[in-house]
C-alpha cells in the first residue's frame, strides 16, 4: 500500500509541475508581418483579410468620431511558465461604410 501511495504522490507532483510550466493561450494566432503597414484610407477589407485572414471578432460601431462603422479585431495572447511570462498581440482595424480602413491600432506586449 505504501508503494501505491508513493506512486500516487509522484503522479500528483508531476501533474502539478506540468500544469505550472505549461503554456496557455487565447484568441487566434495570426500573421503579424503587415501589422505596421495598415494605413488609414488606403487598404480595404479584402486587403486586410488577405494579410491577416479572418478576424477573431467583428463588431458594428456606432457614433465613431471618424465615421467608422465596423471593427475587426485580431488578437492572440499566450503565457508560459505558469503565467509568469505573458505575451499578446492585438490589431484593431476600423472600416467606413465603403469598407476602407478609417482607423487602426496595433499593440504588442
């Protein structure tokens, strides 16, 4: 019985270590190559989709100061070592009624 207890204890300790150092993530991985190339009034939805793929989230916008009507969000966050090191990348692209970029922001932490 003592051998079984030692094996159980070792299995629990091993599982705890694996959980503590494992990676966790949220959002969807996306290609950040062109994140700094987005320009207001230049790209349209087709170009943004070609660069980054389908957005993680799309949201209608009301009363935006620049007249933007839709927001596409690309985000990916991940952590490792039990959350001790967290990295995130988020790109927000707003479009006007004609589907042209009217505002954007990129943040990498």
